[in-house]
C-alpha cells in the first residue's frame, strides 16, 4: 500500500531542492535547468546529479525517509541537446536490511530513446552518523583556527576549507600560503604531511565517532606544488578490522586533477578526547624521525602493544604484518571458453604499477569480457618494485586469471633516460617494453603489448592472429600525422641523422598497442638498437617524448600496419594539458587514453570528459564503505 504522506513529503523534497529551499547548491542548479557542456549537450555531471536526486525521491516515497546514496552505476547511451524534453522514471527494485535498491531511466519524450540508466543503493540517514560528521568537521575547523591542537597544526591548516563531508569521507580545498613554502618556493613536504594526517583523521572521526591513533602512515609524492596554487584534498575510509581503521588521502591540483601526493594510514582506537585536539605532538617525549624518499615514513620507538592510556595519540609505527589485505577492487566474474575454443595460448604483456593499477584492472576485465576464449589468455606483468598489495589485488579481483609477474630491473635504464615534456613519461617502467624479449620466458614467441590506460571492446584474438608478414612488430600506423614533429630541428639539421629513414616510408605508430614477434626481436638485437638512440639523446636533444621516438627511429616504416580500430588513441588529450577529445570516426575495437588525462583521475576529480564514461563499465574499483563492519 502506498504511504501518501511519504509520497507527498518526497515530492516536496525534490521541489524544494529544485528551488534551492533545501539540498545543496548543486542540486538546485541541476534541477532548476539543464546544464550544458562545451558541445551544447546535457552535461553528464548534471545528469548524474539529477538521477541521484530522482533516485532519492523514489526511495523516499517507498521508505518514508530520506536516504543516502551509497553505490551508483550509471550507463550513458546517447546525448541530449538544449530544449529537448526528457522523461525520467524511477522505481524501487529491492530492499535488504537498511539498504534500498532503485533503478532510474532517462528517455527522450518524443521517441522513448534511452539516454541513461542507473542502478543504485541508498541507506537510511542516521542522526548519530550526522552528528559524527558535524563533530569531525568542527574538530578539523578548530584545528585550523588554533582553537585546539598544536601551534604547528594551526600554522599548517589555516585557510583550509571543508567542501563536502559525510560518514567516512571529507573533501577540502586549500590554497598554499607563502608561510608554508620551502627554499624552492614549493609546498613544504612536512606541512603537506601534517595536513594529510589531520584530514585523514577527520575522515575516520566522521566514521568512528572518535579520534584514533596512527599506527602506520605512508605518503607517496608524485609532483610538487608552488605557493598560491589551489589543491583539493580528499580523504575516505577504505577499511576496518577490529579496532583498526584505514583511510586513504589524495591531494590533487584543483585545476586539472593531477595527483600530487597519496597518503595511506591505519589508525587504532585510543582515549584522546576530541576537545584536546591532537596535543600528542606537544606532549609526547618520544622523537619523531622523518625519512623522505619515494615514500615519507614515520617511525617511533613504540611497539604495537603499547597502550594509549596517557591520552597522547601514539607515534607512528609499521602496520602489523598479520593484518590482512583489504582489497579496494570487487571480484570480476569468472569468464569461460566457448565450445569452439582450442588450447592455443594468447600472451598479453602489460606493466604493473600501483599508480596505474586501476587502469590495468579495467583493461584486463575488458579483454576477458569481450573474448570468445577468455581462458586461453596468459598475462605477463612487468613491475619495477615488489608490491604485495598490488599482487593481492589482482588475485582477489581475478581469482581464475592465468598470470605471471616479472621483475624489471630499473638499473637497465639508469643513465639512459632523458627528461621529456611530461614527468610520467620519464619513469623507468615506461621503458620496460624495450626489454620485454629479455624478461619473458624463451618459449613465448609472440606477445601483444598493451598499455594500462585502455579498454578493449572487441575480441583481442583478432589482433593476435594478424599476419606479421616477416616483420618484428605490428601496430596501427598513422601516416597522415606530421612525422617531422616527433623530432627536433637539431635532428633534422644533422645530415647523417636525417638519413636514418632513407629507404623507408616512416609513419607514426603508438607503442601502447603492439603485436611483437619476440623471437625476431631477440635475433635482430632490437633492444640494443633502441638503446643506441637513447644514448644519442643523452648527448643531443633530438626528441621530446619518452620511450616512443627511439622506437620510431628503429622501426618506423618497417612494421606491419593493422587497422586503426585497434588503437583509438589520444583520448587522454595532449601531453601538456590533457584536454578532452572526441572519438575519431570509424569502427572501434580498442579505446586508448594516451596523453596526460586518465579516465579514473578525471572521473574522481568530478571533471570527466564524455569519452571517460566509456571506460566506467570496466572499472572494478569499489571503496564501498557500506560493506565495512559497523
């Protein structure tokens, strides 16, 4: 039976949100009028907000109370232009405990064409939980204003703006002040660490309802920040085990979403009163040692068994090895071979790195999902550093996957890498593809090499079966591109170097998608040939882009070209700004976000490009707070 009061209240709620009487400013802006993107289409972010609100009203009309969305999955099928009329239908499709599931469809009013559909779960708001958010926000605000805590924290946090917060989540904006600059005019790393620690603690406070003590704190730095730049800090609880709670904190540039630092922290319950702030820094008699390298690690003389009855948040020690890995990726389905499959292995090689793991997971899922014979795939991952969490994540997400992991020795490229136009291109692992033939087993004769920032929407077996016609490598060629732009004037003005391509018709090809005859690569000494050009680059600046140009110098004009559908590249924009790009016309078998912009980063920064939503269905990342212990 329909609860008329609940139905009327839900209608009043959505009408109030559209008029700005209640809800957030974003709800008001979205529901008041359609918001357009740069192409004159209905903005996907506005669609998502509208769907969330309408899903909320649907659940409200069913349950009689407002609920918080916990898990939304949106699929986009077409765009809508200005002045077009749409119809939105929401319906409750399930209920389990405190969770209510709903489905919302958006269709064109005139022809019923589907524009978008979402399935999601909503959980009942709790006044107790709301109080936790308010208390954690006040605690963080008081720290930044010096009302509580240590003078160091007030100095470091002053000016911090809390943008959004709910249970287990805090997002803030911060403009780097002059007082926090180091000798080079960058944001001082110690100040950054203090801010990450405090914002992470606030997220846990909003989740658990009290302050906790850090028992493990690791920060990875990816780029520097100048004074007066604005950054966004996002902290979210990602795991809970007994008295331990885990939080992840990301610091990104506000303008483009570029990752600056990533903090991972485990905290344990202690007896600190929130009103006391975090006076441990002022009163603890134990020294805090800071070592800055790839990671910033904090250690103290305390052991994990030390009690916290003193009221001081303990110094930071290593997380006990007995703690199980808490995966942030959901398990993929088990894909099985069709009846027509034989036993021929298809070898796929990719690099493996914690920073690109989310992309790797999506790529692997897309390959298996679109394959007729998914059990025939054998994956060969190359990594520069042993990272047990990465390996555990793959095992948990793909328990049936046939894969091997090989160590790539970064020393092989030490002294050979020249600075390029983008820092990510200078990482040693980006050069691992050059040494592929030396690393994988000798009985592997052919591989498909794939970057981690792509998804496949066709059966990769078709690419595997391409006839190399005696060539060492096959890839899509782009002969319309201005090939001279890939090398400097110094290169072309040197007559001996300019003759490199004599007898060839060189065309650009992207090294993120290649079929490689590994035996021919070994026999032809291609690793040494590529290294020779890298050595020339160290003496003379003959190109600007990482590992691609030496491949072109050795192989351009002497590869087997394959259909362009196998590398719809450049979706990440250029290497400087990473601006949005549209799809090229023609059939597509593989989508590749080469360039600066990566789909998971743009989606997380709430600034996705339209093409990024084509990547979303393969995203296994799931920081689902509602699945944690209550």
